[in-house]
C-alpha cells in the first residue's frame, strides 16, 4: 500500500481535538495556517511558560492511522484529529522513521520530522486509559511512544485527504526522540 494522507485537521484554539477539514495550508517555517501551533517559536502552552523563544519543532503533528486501528481493537473510539494531530497518515510506519526524514505531502508541501510526541495526561480526558494505550515497552524495557511524530514545514503548500506521501530518509539516521 502506498503512503497517503488519510485526514487533515486543525484548530485555531489550544484544544486537544482538532476537527477534520477538506484541506490544510502549510507555511514554510511556521506550520499550518489557522492552527494554534503555527509559528516560528513554541506555541505549546507549557513550553511557552518555560521559554517562549524556543524554536517551534512541533509545527505539524502526524499520527499513523494504524494507531487508530490498534486503539479500536483495544476498545477506544478515536477517529482522526481527536488526539490533536494535524495529519493522519495511512501506509507509513512513522515511528520507524529517523529524525530528519522529509515527507512530501501532496504536490508541493514538504516537512521534516523533528521527533516524537510525548503522550500527555490530557489523552485520558478523552477516554480513561488512552495515555497508557499510546505507550509500550520494547524487548529491552525502553518506552515506546506511539502518539505520533512532530515536524517542521520546509516548503509550504496545500494538503488534502487522499494526497500521496513521498519519503526521503536522511543519509545519517538518528532515532526519533521526544520533542
């Protein structure tokens, strides 16, 4: 299966759930036009409180649609956008990609993966146990964060549901870490 954009979502307010929309417009160096997290510096409220001058490495939040499938099997009803993601993908193992991977979304937009989303307790406000369901451990006991990846926008453009996703891996592969 080729990698595609399953859904696109945004919210002008600092809300966990982001409504699905027909398309999103990515702006180079800033993020999604009209989204609360759009900007060159951090917009996440707890990060702004610590240091508002930090660069915004969380301009775009992506979750693989396969996580929604896994959560549904565990009894959670979590459609695209509900966990705060801007782009829901299908057919792409986001968590296995290294830092610096570039994704071309549709014809023009290009983003670069900066790290993993660290699941927060707000997920339990959606459904009890959801935060724990987005965490796991590997064979060595290390935590696996499954709540998606974060990215910055390198090249702007409009992204629609159903758009193809092209992947360009970096020459030096460093694993994704929480950002």
